[in-house]
């Protein structure tokens, strides 16, 4: 077996073995079961049934369905954002239930409407954080309504009302009664990084005694603590990401805070070594005092950042009351030797860089919960200042391009869903919506994940259906069924982060018992198995026939394409910056859309990698960081075009040439599986002591900061075992 360092794109992928899919389908993710989420989902599902039993409204099943959907789609986050998502889910589901009910029994209208609805639900994947789950959930609700005709428009309207009530009940639980904190473990692990770095600074850099030299490497316990904290946070981030269909804004910020902690650690390590050299060269007492004071203040600031990361509410932004100026202004040339002066100025410059990274970390921490932008630090606001017609990250034109993975998947969902509806209508299948529901849930944008999910769904359904048959025969028509629905709903949601097959095993009896909560028709379990097999076959055929592409090695291609577009955006933004005019901003529109489309395709490709990858979770962190900072380099570049005044041409040209070359090399390195070239530091703008940066210099410095993080992530990715293992 070869272990040479080659990129997967260099050769055709090896033939996939059936056992690989079985292993991937049965692999348990290294994530803790979401027991709290399961109990909450059980409450959201069972309460409407109990209320319907008392009030006799006749809509208990619809309200329960909406409650379960709301519990499944809620993944935590700011209350306002969650309220918007859950309200939209209730509204869209109610509209689709009414539409599906009205169209039921009218195939001439239902078939084209189903294709349109399914395609639009597939396109919802472009909605950050919740798009994939939102699209599938609303489409499933529509499919169920389409299969169950109602006698009148009033009955259809009542169904929609029940769905809305159930959705509001789910929102009440999610925001008021029982809010979840899914990122708590990640918060604690990232905060531990900042505390460990603060301890290291305090122990190594802060001591003032020049007669007691301190070897930074002698404090091995502190070094080990920092490295272990960083690695633990990396594993926690990757494990949490594996349980989600897409990265969330909060997850992205926690990832950036981890990256900033890693950069702080490297800079602090260098500071400790330089401080030891400065003490050996008889650094002036005043300068030693200033260095110690700055180190203590830095440690205190990092601990405050850790507190902010752990807090479940936004705390006031921590500011740096220390910088390299404390050293630059302390000693004069007459009081120290030339070497001591050089060391002092180097220490001052390094303190400035550490303060810069700490300031960015503090800014992200201050808005970690609300998700709001941070002016002058977070580069998102710079995108918001574009003309309104250009702000869409994925415009309709971009999504309709022939190479759009999102478009291909949306059309695939539309075609397969429509075929499933037609087949069940022609066969007059009892509970035929289970065929369509299975096809919708299994179908993924990539063939490998569809195949694995089909195995999980079919196997889980067979086991779960057998369990439902036994329980229906024993307890059908009794109150025990309500308790069983609660138990199975809680278990399926709790085990979803661990393995989708486990979700199917317990979700099947929950759905069967919920569908026939009062009838106890045990034969429905066997019917569900048959319908599931048909739906799974349709999904597999659709993934193989409709736009079939072996996606396993396309992630580097998409990332490289996005980075090359970053370089082109930088060149064009420099032209706008040199002219100092806003009218030319429209020329950046196409390249910005190219970046957005490539980044979205890369996210989908990375999701595919999560489904097929069975190695250590921490190896995925560099890829996650590359995806994040590819977008953030583009966001920072937008600021260069928005400085509003002509930029100094030679300085901008020098910076753009060096940075664009580096981005092109990064793209080439990722595409060919080699480490990137070293960073060039000469082009990074520097201001004279006491002189503030110009708008152009500040913008270029922000780009440099994001580029440094992107370069480091790409270097780790290309040097990791995951690259070599892909062709081994």
C-alpha cells in the first residue's frame, strides 16, 4: 500500500468496496448523545397529542408533526435568529400543507406543483446554518399533506392552522421553556486555550528579575497545557461540526477564536524566547518593568476573553490597555546598549502583534452570542456597504450556472420527488407518502452520502418497523402508545448526532405509532418497510443517474477555485482603491459571485467528506479553517475597495502583487497537494511609531491578518495525514 504524498485529485479515485459503505454507515460519531434535545423533542411532539385528547380538536397529529419538525431544526443560537427560523418554518409549513391538501387528488396540478416545491426546497441549501434541514422538513410536510386529501377548503385551512400552532409550540419550548446550549462544550474548550496561554505569559514573560534567567522550554507543563488545550478544542470543534449539516455563524466564530488562540500561542512563544534574550543583554530596568507590566495586562485580558467565551450572553468588549508603546517609550539610547535597544524594539513590535490578535479575539467574543458585526474588526460589515443589488452572496444567476452543485441537487430533488409522487399515485399505494418521504430524506447532494444514508435508513426502518409491529399489536389503542411515542421520539433525536441509522431505528416506530396513534394497525409497519425500500431505491437511482459525479476528490478543486477568485478580487479591488471612486465597485460583482459559488460548492464537498471520512476528527480542523478564511479574505478585500480616498499607488501595487502571488500559490498548492510557499512579510504595511495607519494601510493589514490564518490552515491541511491517506 502506497503512502506517498499525493493529492487525491492527481489520480482517479480507487474503486469503492461495499464494505466501506457498510463501515461508514455503522460508524458512531465521536459525539455525545443529545439527551436534553431528545427530551425536548419528545415534549414538543407528545404535548399536542395530549392536548388533542382533552380538547378533541382532531389536529393532534399535525400539531405533533410540526412540534417534532421544530425540535429537529432548532440547533441553538441567538434567540432572535432562532425565533426567525422557527417562525419561518411554521409559516412555510402551514402554506405548503394547505397547498398540498388542496392539490391532493388532482394529479394534473399536483405533479408540476410538486416539482416546483421540491426544487425550491432543494435550493434552500444556500440558506446558511439551517437551509438543508429547513428544505427537507418543509418538503416532507408538503408530501404528507399531498397524500392525504381533505373534504373541503375549510379542512385544508384547519390543517394549516394546526401546523402553525404546533410550530409556535415548538418555538415556545425552544426559546422560553427549554432553550438548548449545544455549543457549551466547545465554548469551554476554546476558553481553556486562552486561559492556558494567559498562564504561560504570566509564568514566562511577566517575571521582572533579570538575575534569574528563565528558559521558556523549562516550563514544559505550561507548554503542554497550552498545546493540549488547543488540540482538545480542535477535536471538539470538528466533532460538533460532524453533527451538523452546515457550519453555523456561532460555530464559525468559535473556530476563528480557536485559530486566533493558536496564533497567539505562537507569538507568545516567540515573545518568551526574545524576552530571555533581552534579559541576557541587560535590558534596562525600566524596559523590564514595562515588559512585565504588559505581560500581566495581556494575561488578564486573555482571561477576560475566556470568561466572555464561556458566557451565554454578550459581555462588554475587552480592550487592550497595553501595547509595544510601553516598551518603545521607556528607555533611551543613552541608557542601553545597541543590542538591548534592538531587542527592546523587537519586543515592542511583537507585543503590538499580540495585542492586535488579542483585540480581534475580544471583538469576536463580545458578539459571540448575538452574532452581530464588529465595526473595524469583523469584515462582514464591509460587505454590507455594497450597493443593495450586489449584496446577495448567491444570486439567482450564480445558482443557475451549469456547475452549481446547489442547482444540481435542487433539480435532483425535484425530479426524484415528482417521480415518487407519480409512482405512488399510479399504484394507489396505501400510505404512499412514505415512499416520497424516504426518497426526500435519503437524497443527498453527493452519491457516497446518499448510498450510506440509504443503508442506514433501510436497515434502521426494517428494525424499527419490526419493533413497531410488535408494540402496535400489544398496546394499540391504549394510552401506552402515547408514552412509547415520547420515548422513541426522544431516543431518535438524542442519537441523531451519533449515527443516522440509530435515528431511523427509533424514528420509525415513533412515526408509525404517531400516524396511527389510535388505530393500532400493526400491518402499517410492514407497509412502511416496503415503501422505504421503494423510496431508497428511487434515491439511489436518482443520485446515480441525475448529474452523477464522483465528488470525493473535488473539495480541493472548489477551495482552489475560490482562492484564485480571491486573488482576482484583490487585483480588481486595488484598481478601485487607487481611483478612489465608488462608481467602479460594480466591476467586482462577478468575481464576488464566483467566490461565493465556489465557497458554497466547497462547503457541500466538505460535507461529503464528513460522510465518508473515518479518521481522527482533529484532522478536519485545517479544512474547516480554510473554508472559513477563504471567505474572510474576500470580505477583508472588499474593504480595500471601500476606503473612499485614492490609495498610495506604489504601496498598494507592492502589496497586491505579493499577496495575489501568494493566493495563486495557495490555490495551486491545494489543487496539487503540496505545502504552500512561505509567507512574504515585506509587503505587510507598517506605520512609524506614533503614526496611525492610513485607511488603505489598515485595510491591507486586515487582509494580511486573514491571509496569515488562511496560509497556516492550508499548510496544516497539505501537511496532514488526510492528504496522504486519500491515495494510500
